[in-house]
C-alpha cells in the first residue's frame, strides 16, 4: 500500500514539474497587471496612494495597495477601529462614494483598474468621478488595465 502511494505521489509531482502549464506558485498571477504596476512604481512620488480594483495584484507587482476600489461583493473583515478591509491584503475597502471621496481628499495617487472598474462592482458616482476628475495615463495602460492619476492640487482647483 505504501509503495502504491509513493509511486502515485512521485508520478503526480513529475507531472506538475514537467507540464507546460505551471499553476501558482510557478507562474506570476494575472501577468497583465505587471506593466501598469511597473509604470506606477517608476512614476510614483513619496506619499502617493494606490487604489486598485484587484488589490492582490497591485500588492504582488507594485508592493503597495492602499485601497480596494470596489463597492460591492468584497472579501472583508473589520479591523479593531471598525475599518472595513480586504481579507487578503489589508487594503481599506472604499465601499461607497462618500468613503471614496473622504479617503482620496488631500492625497495624491493612482487608480489601477481592470474591467471591474467599468462594471457593477464600481458605484456609478465613483466611476464618474474617476473619469471626470482624474487624468487617464495611456503610457501606463493597455487593453486590459487602465491607469489614472489624481493630485490634491488639481482636485482642489476643479471644485
């Protein structure tokens, strides 16, 4: 019986090691997030915050995720101060438009978003604010990920 288990385990390990498809941890997760994250990393200033529609990806590629830009269906916990946070990254969840505005007020930063930015996961008021008050950065974006820049000075002038 032990011999059978050892042979099956060895065969399974061989298949995993030699298969063309290597699941995590053998490959980078969501590789389409890498370019946008690298762009932000190269162009970010000290103190900039990062809002992401997929905080685990920006944490992986950029090493930073401050806020989860999502207004429904999130995996969360409340910290000791009652702040709603992403279960996996600890990012603050911007659960509605008032929370979004409060958290970005007086800050400089970046929004990195995939198709979830333009979906029901994002409150229409939040999406409208991003489009109307933030600067789209085509150099950091591609077909799948969009990058936006916001600055406190520019935001204050538009009000």
